[in-house]
């Protein structure tokens, strides 16, 4: 087996050194009844690289990659161009095959990357500090609610009706099992909800996604003021991080915590994972933050260096008193994010956002011109909601047959709301071409005829 | 180019003290923060012009710059290449971090995970366009069920700790379903990973520690003593964190089940027993599997991981959504808590799990096959026992062997030398090895937990053993001063972690303009 360096001669000699007759005898503590004496029946035996590649490539070939067709899907995962440099650099073995940087002397590379990542996240969100990443946007959002509960010592979170249903459901699961209450606003397809009226002195946090899952933009300023007056933390959720190249950052509008999905920068769609959760907060709450943090320090020779820090919040030190049970973060995805954002830089990040927004503006205008289609949004970034004259899901399926991934039918996210079944979420990023646009328009026109 | 045949052999003058003008040391480059390398206006991408100048931002446009630095592509490549060179990885050297299973990461797995048919799939595409992806998840799930002898598996948890959360939520959901909400205690051995008590406590359980025997196993008598109708579950790692198989595990499971509790097994150490023991045969109700350990998906400097949870029949109805189900039109995702998933504990993260990790894990599994997985586990255990035998010459093992895939030493052998476990680890770094896990598990003093994995050759194990033995002898010979200063040859040495925590600096901030700085 190509991955196993021991030869049979090695094994014999090592067993002799140990003083046992066989590898099996090393398993003598296993109860006899549970010990298997041969490979498990009915499973294939080892295979060469070529055979494995064939088997798995055959599965890949049965899918329609979003990169191959006109694609207008969003709803929390976005098709963007990732420069080849990013994937080349993250595959360097020193990054790819290293562990969490608990040993700083042999991990300054990963640690400096995390320090740069934390700085980048703080800069684009307009916040003071950020952690070294979370599993994804939904879990970052759920951890933000838990943090707000700790900070405020209150137990009721208010969720906007514009929050992605997967984020809402992830929070809901924690609410049920960890024990706090939720006030969930109705799905806000129109972008008109009044959230300030829902908060009071019992509320720990108000969770608002902007752009919302329906694409609407929210000025967080007035909400932040309302929250401050009642001692409530404002959690801003950003599911499309590229939007911050063009939009006012949540930190500048008074958010206390930002929970975001970073997939759009540096990371592929990957059928939904792995992605990378971003988490930023105010300095005064740093000791209540979940997840790993990298900090600057000096070494014994007085040189600047980096270490994981404030680990007394974490499970491996605090055990049952930890702020979160999280152990792993999304290190390699955070590295990809950092490298891509470094390539973009100030000018590229802002330009990328402009290109995205312009694509969406033009597409919205063209779609609005189709019979049977209306656009719900007045403001949006690179994704908006359209109303069709019939249920959207069958239309999406029909367009998929024609080789166009038209968008996400709202019924997939809100199956319990038949009144929203005619709605379709449409996203347009820099990867959309004029031809893609034409293909969508033509296919939609014919299907709606 | 040396086309003239000039002699390149230098004189042995000993004149250099290792100091250089740049601070670089040969192949080891000093590298500033990316923010300190800013060239305003430089950019590493070339983007098209926007197709329209119209804006629909409702007056919420960003004002002022973000503050990101500008760099071109070659500058970015060099920066991160240099940073990578300040890291150790499995590709570089043996990485015997106990409890972490730092094994070889095959590159075919990377290649396959990057096929557009997986990497470029949007999670919300119509089911008809992702049948191959669902089939891959289903195939991996089938392998995991067969390898563990368990009837069900939840694929969505994002990492091991997330899997623990999932498994313990399933147990809570089952207790609630059966009206047993007065079962509020979770028993956790003293040697457990920190995530175990953290998970149980996060879910509102009271954590009770159960003691270990002198042989490093759960004290069965004390465990049985503790069982009553307030016990919800035990969380037990097997093989345990001392690297030992819990031989009483079936008795533990029987007694626990008789008392109405559920058995959560921390599967972090599954690598020792794959293909040799099925957790399902041991009476386990839930166990997470770290795909980034046992099935070799790269650790990536701290994630992303993936932590599927196998479940018994008793817990299967409570598995999280979404899950892949077989239907009349092929495979589909059950994304709502209704019908067959009506009792589901709910959603744990966005979308459908760590697909990129699933592809890598399945490639690893297919490469090994049932025979190769069994051999890999056996080799991992053989390597650990070989190190136990060889290192036992100078080091002290708190428990007799055989061990499983990792071997535990305490710091008894360092008594009165003035050298600590930490010093030993730092000295190993200079010798070109990643240190072992230190001070974990907590049940022995000054723990050194060594997990070589099956990826190391006998020659590497011998080199490692020779090095550790020589260091141990050096410590015993009274050279504590050497150890106190180690490592000497790394990019940074003995960083001040206390100062970092006392006054945290968690981000770069631009230097104050000179006029202000002068004031």
C-alpha cells in the first residue's frame, strides 16, 4: 500500500523489539467478541491512484458545475473568480499539512497569516478585533448570539426576517438545546420590517443581515441607536462579504458584533462547505469572544512574533467553563481568504464590489422588462428578489434543463410559506458574462410564455 | 552562473557569528506584515470596468478607504511563500502530536476535491444537477456505517467538537422524546479531551468526573457506583487519551444502558482501531469521526475539519438535517424537519456539510480499501508500541503496554534534572522534529503524548527515538541550561505568551503619522 512505509521485514523486526509475536497481539485489551480477525466483509480492497481517480471522477461527472453554465445562484454562497495564485499557495505543504499553531516556534507562518486575517476582517467590517475564523457564517451567527447572551446576561434574541433561514435554523437549534428564547420576525421579502419595536430590556441581541437574504440593504444606524438605549447588542450578519467593498461597514453603523460568511473571497462553492466564518467584535468584549485568537508578542531575543492567545477562554484550558466548545476553526479557508484579499488590496476589493453591483443592477433592469417578472428590491448589492407570475421552483428546474442555473427559489428556503413560492433570488457576480445574461433572459422569456 | 569553474569551497575561518545585515539567515527570510508592504495603488488582480455606473445602494455607500494594502501578484506570492517557510508540516518532518493523528495527506485527494464537479457546485442547485455529489456523500456515509458497525450517520457537523455537540444534542433530543428530562448528568473521565466537558456543559448538563484506575482506564466499580436515573450519558474516548484501549467498555455500555443512559464515544482516536474493532459492537450510541484525523483530510493549520457522527438505532431519528435520502427520482436532500426527519434535532450549520472534506476522505478510504485501512491501523499501533519499547530505555511510561496508536510518558524521568516537559519539546524542534503533545492528558504529571501514525518509516522512528533518548540522557547529565534556552535555531524562540495575553494586540494598526508621533 503506497501510503504505508513499513515493510514486512520492518514489522517483524519491530515486533521482536517489542517482544510480541504479531500486530494482532497488540490488541489484546480488546474484548475477544469485538475483535475482527480479517478485513470487514463486503467492502472493496485497496486500489491504485488511477482507479480511485476514475471512480471519484465518475461521480463528479454526474454533476453540473456552476462554473460551466450561466449561474445566478446566491443565497449565502457565491460564484466568484479565485485567482490561481490562491490555490497554489494554500497547497504548499507547510501550510496544508500543519496543525493548529500551538507551538509558536514552528508555526510563525500560520500565526502571522492569522494575524493578517484578523486585521483584514476587522478592517473590512469596520470593527476593532476579529477572531481566527469560525466554521461558516451560520455557526458564526449562532456563536454571536451566545456571546451576546453572555455579555448582556440576558436570554432572548430577536432575529430579523431577512436573516438567511439556515442561519436562523442554526441559532434555533442552539436556542432549543442551550436554552434561550427567540423572537423571530416573519420572512421579510419586501424589506419593510420594523425591528426596533421588537426589542426591550429583556433582549440580549438583535440579529440583522445586510444585505438580507432577499437582497435588501439596511441602514443599521437607527437600529444601533435603539439597541444602545435598551442595552441590547446589535449583531450584523453579512453573507456576501464582497458587499463591504462598496457598502458602509457594519462597524461604522454601530454594530457590536459582526458574523459573516467569507467564502466569496478565496474559497470555492464546494457544494456548501468548507466555507469560512468571520467573527468581529468590539475590544471591550474581546474576552467573551468565541474561537481562536492570534496575538502579537516578542520572543526571548526581543523580536516581534505571534502566538495563540487568550486561550483561557477555550475548551482545552477551561473545559466545562469554556466560552465555546469549538476546537477547530477554518484555518486553510482563512488562509485562502487572506491571500485573495491581499491580491485584491484596497483598489481591487472596491473595484470587485463595483463590478458585482453593476452586473446586478443591469440584470435587474433587464429582468424587470420581461413580462411576468417584477423586481422587489429598491436597494441591493449583487443579489435581489424577483416575483414571477407562477411558482419559481418549476421554472428553475426547467431552466436547469436548458443549462441555466437561474437562481434560488424562495420555496427551497421557506417551504412553509406557499405565499412566497413565486419568488426567486437572483445573484450576479463578476463571473457573469453578457452571454450568460442573454441566456438567462432568453430561457426565462420562453419558459414564462 | 559559475561557468569558469571557480572553486566554491569556502575557507573555514569561523569568522561569522550568524549575524546578518538584513536579519535574514540564509534560506530563512524575515518577512514584514502584509500591511507594512503596502504600495498604494498597486493591485494583484486586473478587473474589468463595471458594466454600468448606476447604483442602487440606497445611500449606504462606504465612505473613505478600507485600509487594505496594495500589492502586485509577485509580491503576494513571495510574501506567503516566505511565511510558509516558517512552518513545519507533515510534508516537512515527523509530527508526532498525540491525539491529533498527523498522518500523510495524499495529493490525489486534493486533486479530486478540486474537480469542478465538486468544487464548483453551488449548494442550492436543483437536485437533478448534483446527483453525483449526493452519491458521493451517500457512499462515504455507507463506508462510515460499515467501518463502525453503526446503522446511521449524520454527515453535517463541521469538525470534531461540532460532532460532539451533534451527538450530545441527539442524546438530549432522545431523552426529551422519552420524557426523561430529569437525566441531567454526564459522566466524563478525568483523561477526556477538553471539548467533552465543554460540550456537555454547553448543553446544560452537569459534568461529573469519574476516576481512573492505576492502569489508566475508567474505574468500572466507581463508574457503576455513580450510575443512577439522573445520568444522561457517558462521554468516553476509546482508545482513551492515555493511548489505552478501555477493556471494560462492553461492561460499561451494558451497565449504562441498564441504567437508562446513552453512550457517547469520542472517536478522535478511531485511527487505532479502524478495520479491527467496530464501535457498534461495543455498545456505543453515538461517535464522531474526525475525517481530518482518521481519514487524512489535511489539518490546514487549524481546519477546516469534518466530524460526521455515527448513531445507533435509538438515536438515528434525531439526526440533524439535512441528510441524503433515496427517493423515486434518485437522491435528494431532506432539508426540513418533517416526514422522515420529523424528530430531527435541527440544523447545525449552513448548507449540507463539508463536501470538500468528504471527497478527500472517500479518496483516502478507496485507496486503502478494507484491507489497507486495517493495515494502517495496525501499523499505527505497531509504531507507537515500537516507540514505547525504544524510548522506555530512558523515559518513564506511567502505564504498562501494549498501547494503542499513541504512547504516553510522564516527566518522572526528568525528576531533579531541572528540565521540564516543555524544555524537552523545544529541544526536539532544533533537532528537526515537531514536538509531541505536552501536558495532556492531565491525569499524569508532565505528560508527553507521542502519536507517530502509520505514515512514519522505521528509519524515521529510529532517528526520532535516538534523538529523544540522547536528549533524555543530556537532561539527566545535568545540562539544564541548554534546555532552558532551546530552541536556538527557529525563526523565533520562546515567545512571551503571558505578555500576549495580558495586553492583547490582536491586529495591526497603522503607525501614527510622524507629526503626531513627534508630539
